[in-house]
């Protein structure tokens, strides 16, 4: 009986995560793009992107999205140096983060397609 309740709750978490994953990735890409310059708002935009990535990392593996979790972790690691120093990413860091975010989009779309028969 406990196992059934656990499975039901986990199914709800998976469903909620899957339903919001594509928009979280798109919002992250948009937030990062807005923060990829030297304006005062740039650090805040990068922080928003980091928070979204961190939330994806936190639940993706549990929700059954291992590739998404791995790629999100890679993107999170790339965002840490600018976040920790309260600055915008350098051009090189920005290019790497943009690549990681595009890889995240592809991983999420692929796993949504596999697990639920639809894209993001």
C-alpha cells in the first residue's frame, strides 16, 4: 500500500516536471540571452538562468530524465564561476553556456519524445 502511494506521488512529480520542462528550458535560454552582456541587469539575468538550471538538475533524474539531468548539470557547472563572482559570463563562457543550453533543449525534447510520445 505504501509503495502504491509512493508510485502515485512519483507519477505526479514526473507528470508535473514533464509538463513544465520545455518551458523551463526555453525560459532559461531567454534569461541567459538577456544576461549575455555587460549591463547591470546582466548578472541578474544570469542568476535567473542559473536558478532554472539548478531546479532542473534537482528533479530531472528522479523524474526519469537522466540525459536532461546530466546536460543540465554541465550547464550549471559552466554558470557557477560567473554566479559566484556576481558578473556576466565572458564571451568564451557565454558561448559554452549557449552550447550547453542548446544541448539541454535537445536532451529534454528527446526524453519527452521517448517517455511521453511528444516533443517539448
